[in-house]
C-alpha cells in the first residue's frame, strides 16, 4: 500500500511539473512579446513562466546603461543603497556567529553612497573580502533612480492589461558575477528585464516545496567595519527567526556528498529548470514559484543591470 501511495504521489508531482512549467530543462521561449490575451491564457492562468526575447527593443536603456560614463554623469549626485557581503551571498544561510556548527539567515550590510562611489565598490568587488551590489527591494528604481526613468517604461503595457493592474514596485539590480541569491519564494508576479549582462535562474514549481527543507533560522546581519575593511555577523536582538530553504543547489566538491545525504529529496529528485536571461530579454515568473537568482556572468566584467517589475 505504501509503495502504491508513493507511486501515486510521484505521478501527481510529475504531472503538475509538466503542466506548470513544461519538460525540463527548458521553459517556453517566445521570440516577441505576447498579446495580453495570449499572456493571460497561456502563462498567467496556468501559472507558467516564460522567457521573452526582443521584449523591450525600444528602451533607450539598452544602449545607454552599458555605458559607465552615462550612468556616472546622470547619477552623479544621486544617493543609492549599496549592499555589502564578504562573499556575494545575501539573504542566505551562513554559520551562526554564536554557534558555528549551526546556521543563521544572514542579510547584507546596507549603506547609502553617491552613485559613482557605489559603482566603484561594485566594480572593485573581490569574493572572500568584499562583494558589493546595488539594490533595495522597496521600489528603488522609482525612489532612488528617478533620473533614469526616461530610459525605460513605467510599466509593461501588454502585461498590465493582462494582469489588470500596474506594478506595485519597480526595482533595479546592479551587480557582478559574484552576486548570488539563494533559493526563495516570491509573493508577487515578476517581470524581470535584463538591460546589460545576463542572469541565470534555477526554477522549481511550488509543488516541489517539500524538497527545499524549509526550516527556521535565527536572523542576522553583516556589519562592515570601514576602518579594518572586515565584516562581522551579528544576530538580531531580540532574536527573530526566518523560515528559509536549507538546500544549496551548488555545494562545493568537498561538501557535495554530505549535502546529498542531508537533502536527498532535492538532489535525487527531478531536475530543476534553468533559464539564462540575456540583455533585452524578459523572464515572467508567476507567484508561488520557488526560484533562485544566480548571476552567471556580466557585460565587460563591469556589471549586470536589471529591472524587476512586481
């Protein structure tokens, strides 16, 4: 009986994956944006992601933002939020500073700097010492980068019509090949547009949540000490907990065997979907999907610039 139940669950699991995402390792790739009706019928309603080429060919940002000179001139006096970590992994698990044999949920150190100075920090990033990236998940494009507003659109018209609402937030991300975000679940529709460089996403459907080994971890934050150039990691006081995915899909060679033994449902289960989004392309991600944002490489090794409409 147990084997029959397990087999039925496995079949249901696979059917949901096939319906919501398709057949690994690829999701639907559209050469041009869909009509609002096509988008609603084929992607929003069935809860299905898609990659769209030639998504925003009319945006001046595609030609202007790869120019470091243009960005430095346009944002010469603009204060922006800079995130700092020692490895490029923020909102990720790290050894607990009070009990190194256990883990905590570590957030980045955040400081406000003039854009040219902040961009210098991004370019000078060095894994293991200090990795910087520009972002703030608070509608930062409209709050901090208003001087660049004319280079893009306030919303994506065909998506707005299909979804029946305007974006609640538009966020800008500027990073390099060290920047990485761990597996997580978003609570909003995502339209992710890469302006320069490229990003790789690893996707799992919501029915795979049991493979993520979600557990409670104490929250902590990195503190960067300017005088010494070193980081410390400090637990929040009072202590709070964050439910987070325990799986690292890319463990180091020395840790791989141990990670497979700890998380067999992930490593021995169906393969995730991998998507590389290049400049000018857009990735649509439906709510409730588990996802990982992993920056693979960047234009001219200077950085990746992306806009996210949510």
